[in-house]
């Protein structure tokens, strides 16, 4: 990054931000409304970012630099026809921001309509040496489809219901005499969130959950599990946590909340049910997919639908266990962290936990607190930051006294990931300085640290790997104090009958080995469900960033863009933490609704 956000020597800290924002926006809205691409581009920095989520592309894109933005606008403005009279600057959301002494920008929100929807936007203007202001970042987002408002607030059901509600809910839940519009595979936060969004758009969805109860995907994990994201970041659509909710949510508490969420929003959920297969529909139903569902009592049902949402979580719950020779010779117990329950299961035994990220730290700390001899085996460097120092810096938008969640969500995603890398290099350095004593203590005992890609810390590790970090809530001090023993001096060569042998010839005697090594590629589970081997290779990468810095296929279709993706049309991916599912569940629901109403357009291709 060169000039973006850097304040010039002539910058006046007392500038009239309203006048600057209104002046720039007046030219911008006229140029966009007139399809005057050169006029828009004249208002931008040379290395501008424009990030769009569905509003002008029917996809997620980040365009970097004037040339890329110019081509995108030249291709898309005539298709989406932003309407000049609808552009409105949100006057009370215009402000001057100074994230660092040498960085300043004016941030402002705006609204506008296109031919198909109601959209919102954010722009950031930076000062130039000649006293002018130009945009270094623009974000545009589809908020709603024209003619299809969400069925809540004044559009809620106004009719009284005298004694008929229970029977009505039973018919709805069992889909007696009707078919769902959408089948959602998985009843975690992703599946429930998109089901709620679809319901508000008038689409019936069936959530198929393999566990006995909603929330069991959290309830059945290791007992020490607790969210490391703050409560203000984790609200779900339409039903936020109460103000007494703890900052960091225990997994069992979250599990109960998800169950109550499904009940309160009257979502149609089948528990103890599995989708055995998803097949191309070849009959005369006119639908795309045939979804076979089996329930624990033996009942089976096949649904013919146009849309299937795969909400199976990151890695789809399939454990990733390294192939280490000698497992059959080991006389102890081997398990993955997904199968680990209580530390008390291993009282009096020696335990080795393979891995050094979140689950590994949580499990090791739980063992220590129950008096179990535990060693963490670190195979690669890990990014560590304390929640005390890191969370208020990284999640400043989602903290006590922060903006409303819907505002925070849009500000949060308005920063393109390639730009955030630059910002987070500074944030990561600030956190590391605040955590100096902790990090020095870890280095002293041999813990291998990383600060992520180009020292950008937590963010890109999450986007690229969905792992590689630990947000410390106390376990790091246990490592420093030797309560959690550490083995970090070489790779594992093989199992022995009594433990592990390392490449350097050292050994570790242990009775139990817990692999806290993450989960498989999400596509593994998708392929297992999708019948037709010819379709398997057409599933695109799901997690990880593409060349534009956007996640590959999450919250969108899992096939290729354009004509090549037609074979998987109607198969969608939903995954992520609670915050990502809250915000992007609406994007997914809007795409499905647009398809159902026959005006979903052509996705703008990447690298165009």
C-alpha cells in the first residue's frame, strides 16, 4: 500500500467533514447514476479498492486499482442501473477517523437503489497535498430485493391464533402436504441463521440435523470449550444475546441458546436425521435436486428442491489426523480432539496433545486443572495474542459501547482483506508490544511463535487456514510455568509401543495421544453426499482466499462461475463463526430468493 489513508502535510484536523463528504458524494452519485465511468474514476485514488457484495456483481468481489474498477463499472453499471434519485448520504454516519497519527480518512455511509435491489455503501476519503479528497475504499452491499421485504416488524403476522398454533406448527415442521423450498444440511449456527433469513423472505426451509438436539454440535465437544470471540461479535440474526450474557460464551451455554433460538423463531428442524444423498433430479418435478433424508425411527423421505444449503461447518466435522507410522504398535489410546470429552477420563495417565492452536491449548489447560500430566507437542509455529490485549484492538467495533451490530458488521466487511493486511501489520505489532512479557516467556521455554503472513497476525491465518493461532485466555501462562509441558524440538517420526519417537531420536512416553489437528477439507463431506462422481471435481475450493482476497465459495454456490457452474446450480455453502453466519446468512438467503423469483443475474467472473 502506498498513499492509502496517509494524511498529507496540509491536512487540517478541523476540516468540515460534512462539507467534504457531501461535496464528494454529490459528484459520485451523479456520475454513477449517469453511467459516467470516467467521472467516477476521477474521484478515486490510483490504488483504490472497491469491494462489492451482490449489489453490482451478484457475487463477492474486490477490485483493486483504477483500471480494475473502471472495467468493473463499465461492465456492470449498465446492467444494474443504479438510480440517480435514490442516492442518499447518511448524514449522522459521517466522521473523521484517525486510526494512527499518520493515517486519516473521512468515513461515510450511503444508500441507493439498483434495478433489482436496495443497497448500501461506505466510502473512505483521504486528503491529498493539494487539499482535495479522494476515495481509497468503497464498499457496496445488497440489502434487500425490490418487492420482497423481510416479513418482520410491521409485516409480521397480525392475526390472533386461538388454540390452533400447536397443530399448525406440527404441520409446518413435518411438511405435511407440502415440500420445502430449501433443504439445509446441518443445524449449527450457520444452518439456523440461513433458515431464519429464508423464513423472513417467505421461503420454507427444512433443517436436517444428525444430532439428537440442536446445539449438540457444541454440547458434545470437549467440556472445557468456550468461545474466544466476545459476545458483541456473536449475536445471531433477529435475536441478540441478552445484556447480561457473559463476554465469552461457554459451549454448553451456546448449545442451549441455539436450541432456544430454533424454537423461538419457529424454524423447521428435523433432529436425529441425516441426508443420505443428494442427487440430480431426473424426474418430471421441474426441480434440480433430489434429497434423501433418513430419520432415526426408520422413516425416509425424498424431497425435490431447487436449493440445498450445506451448513456442515468448517471441515464439515471430519477430523484431520496426520498419518504417522506405527499407530498399530502403540498400546495406549489415540483420539481426535472432536472425540475428547472430559479431562477426568484420563486421570492418572500421561497425555500428549498433538497441536498448538486453540483446541490444543484448551484441552491441555483442562488436563492441568484436573491434575493430569500433559505435554503439548508443537509441530509448527503458532500465533499467540492475549484476549486482554488483542480483543479490544481487533474487535473494537464489537465491544461494550460500540456501534449497533448492523453498523459494525458493514464497517467490518468494508475493509478489503488486502488492505486489512496492511492495517493488521500495525495492529499485530501493537498487540505484541503489549503482550511482550507473555511472548518472551513463551520463547524462553521453546514455544515457536509466528506473527502470520508478513506479520499481519490473526486475520489472514483465519481466512487462509481457519487456524494457526491461539487467543490466550490463560493456557499460555501454564506453558510458561511448565504446568503444560512442551515438546517443540522436532517432527514426529513414528509411534512406539509406549509413546512417540521424534526425528531427532528423542522420545515421549505417553498413555494417551490426542490429535488437536483440525478438520478436513469441507469438500470431502460434500462429495460424500453428492451422488455422481462426475460432479465431484466441479466443486470449487470453499475456504481460503482467492486472488482478490475474497473467500473462495463460502456463502455462495459451490460450483464454478458462469456456464461451467450450471451442473452444481442450487448447491450452496454456509459456514463460519457466529458473526460471519449472522451477516452473510442474509447474502445467501437473498441469492436463493432472487433465484426463486427468476431474476438472479449472471455472476461477474473473477479475474475479468
